[in-house]
């Protein structure tokens, strides 16, 4: 996520970095992405998409470390 982006600023205000579970962070970003889409804010929508991909990669990495 770019430094000082609008998404980064919004997430900081909402305490994003304190959310331990990736699905909580994902839900927040998805909500912002939906709102950005409704507002036709392509830049913010793209930032959200990039962050969602990062979260999914984090989840995939965590899942790959789980042994059965």
C-alpha cells in the first residue's frame, strides 16, 4: 500500500493495524472498496483491490504453515 494513501489514512483511523484476524481486515477493506465503487473512485477502489490481494497472500502463507 502506498505511503500516505487515502486508504492507508482511513485504515489507520479505524485501527486496522490492531485487527489480528485477516478476515476482519478483509471485511473492512471490502466495505471501503464497495463504497469507492459506488462513488466511481477508481483510485481508491484499486488501492483496496491491492490490499485485499495482500491479505489473501497472508492467509495463504499462514495456511501453508499449518500441518495436519
